[in-house]
């Protein structure tokens, strides 16, 4: 049926039964799942949803409504509905419909509503795509997520479970007496992570600002201010490419705890991720892309410094230039390497050398790769930092926070000399805050999108972001 035919049907229905878009509400005290779970024959119910199937048998017909919890059949009869039965006959797949009636079980054993009243609540003016059941076209699925959610109940479940994972994270930190906070998304100076920012302009102040690449520097200001435990589930932005692992707009958790170090954050990660695995899978062992991952603590630890010494002959006390030279020579690269490329090489080494059946903490990072982390006692070339890898994906990053304002200023100055840094400015207000005294502390960042990918066994980050950024097709 064409769009024009649906418009004509809308006029026909409106003339006889009223304009459906004027309906403002329909009582729906229970979801479809709740009706089915607490099914009692002869019980009066009121239910609404999208019409997803329909068949007529002369003076009666069966149809199915769908909401976010499931599907329910209803049975319409000319004898009981009278003129309203014509409305049933005129319904199209995709229409939003409300029905009232009594529950009964058909001869085939299906739970059903015997309709006593029916209303069209919203007319679908476009037919659903051909073969919309189990819609597979990736281009349609990502660009028109609403069709994906209509056609694929499993996709809907992924996003409902994503919400449950986020709720678990909040509950976990709240139970540990962390304070949830909100920090700015517009930054005068981008900082807190390596990455290209999105730039914009605030007209009222005639000031260039940037979408945040990380909330870290603002959250640490709160530690200075006396909030000992804080966390934020935040949207961050990096003006970089897209892939199965990257989206320019993404969700992070960042948490900070005063008077603790990165060892504390390792234990916290083990506790949090184990809890999520149990909630999602009912077990500490989950399946991701055909592989079993065991979240039973303690998790394995791998030294970044040792990896690079074994693979490239790099020593912890080598200068940044020496490290880049040795790695470039071993890989036969003509140009030098950026810090980001070094991290990508690290991911490749971890995938090659360590089994993906258990999470792994990668420790002992070089100081020059970690400008915000505290140096290890007795070894100024290594910092107290870890990255958490699960199934070859970097999911979390944490360190004992640098709270020495003198060292921090020196590292910022060194950082802005690096070619791949995008803004050559130092956040002086952050340095001033450190000068008032920040307690020893540790911080943790978790990529929520990647975490959800793993926990829900999804192959691409686009499968766990409702509206991923796609190249324009206009």
C-alpha cells in the first residue's frame, strides 16, 4: 500500500471515527508482559501498542499488538463491535491501536483479548519496509533506529539491558557513598585526555569553546573542594574517525576517590564488572563473539614496560624520542610515532601475547604517555596507572592522580610540545586549584559503550548506541 493510499485511508477513518491524531491518551495500566504474566480469564484489560500482525476471517479477525515488553493477540468480532468493526478492517500494519476487552484463551492455547472497544491512536502513514520482520539492512537499522526497534525485539532488549547496566553502575557507586555530579560539557580549554576536540563558538561571550573530551580536570577540582568521592556518567566527544570500536560521541563513567591509589581502583573494577556480569548473565563467565570470558577475580596483570622491552628493546628510562625511534625501526616505519599510535601498538601486542578469556590489567606505563598520573616511588620513568583490556578491547583507564602542581605544570608544558596535541594551551585554573592542595587520590574512567558491547555480546559499538554518527547520505 502506497503512502497516498494510507493518506486516503486516514481521511476515510477520520470522517467516520474521528481524527486519530487528536487522541491525547489511552489508559494502559499494565504492560503486555504484565498482562501475560498475571493472566486471568475474563479479566477486563486495557492495552495499547503497535499493530504488527492482522488477519481477517469474514466477520471476525485476529491481530497482534506490540509494546516494549512483548506481543499480545486480540480478537475482533462484528457482532460485538458493530460499526467499529469497520475500523478494525481499515487498520494497517504499523498503526498505533488501543483496545479494551476481556481475556480468554483460544482453542490453540494463545492468550488473547476479546475486544469490546477499539481506537486508532495514531495512523502509520508509511508502510514498514519489506521483510521488516527481523530487519537486517545495516544502513536502515542504524540510520532509522526506530524501524530497527520496531522490527527487531532483540535490539530493543539490548538497549533496555544497557539502561539496566547503567543503573547497576549508579547503584554500585551510590552504595559506596560516592556523590554523583555534573560537570561542564563546554570547555574553554580541552583537557583530561588525548584527542582532537570539536570546536564551537559562544556568541554571547565571543569565546571559542570545545566539547569536552573528558571531565577529569573538573572532577579533580571537586577533590580539592573537599568532595572525597565523586563520579559522573557523562557524554564526551572526540573529533576522530568511526569504527566498530569508536564513535565521536560516547558515554564514559569517571570516578575519583581521595586517599586511595590505583590498586584500590583495580579491586573496584573487579567488583563492579563481576557484579554486572552476574546481573546480565547470571554468572561470572560470559560469552563474547564466540569466546568465553571469565570475570572471576583476581585478574591477570601485564607490564607495559616489560612488553615494550621484550618486543622493541625499549627501556623505561629511554627518552620519548628514543622510544619512538626504536619502535619505528623495529616496525620499519619511515615516520615517527605519535602517542596515540603507541597505544594502538600496545593493544595489538596485548591481543597477540595474552589470552582473551580473562580481563587483564596493563600496568607500568611510561611517564611521558601519562601526563596526569603519579610517578612510581623509586622509578620516575613509570607511573601508577593501568588500562583494563577485555577481549582485546580497552575498556577502562585508571591511575593514582598526580597532585603535585609543580610537576603537573612541567608535564603540561612538555605535553603541548608534542605534535599530535591539538590545543597549545595549559589549563592554568586547574593548576591553581592544585596549588590549594589536592589530597592523594585515584581516578577511573570506563567506556560504557564498550563495556555494554562485551556484556551483551554485540560486535560493534554502533549496536549499543541508539543513534551512532553516520556519514550524511543527503
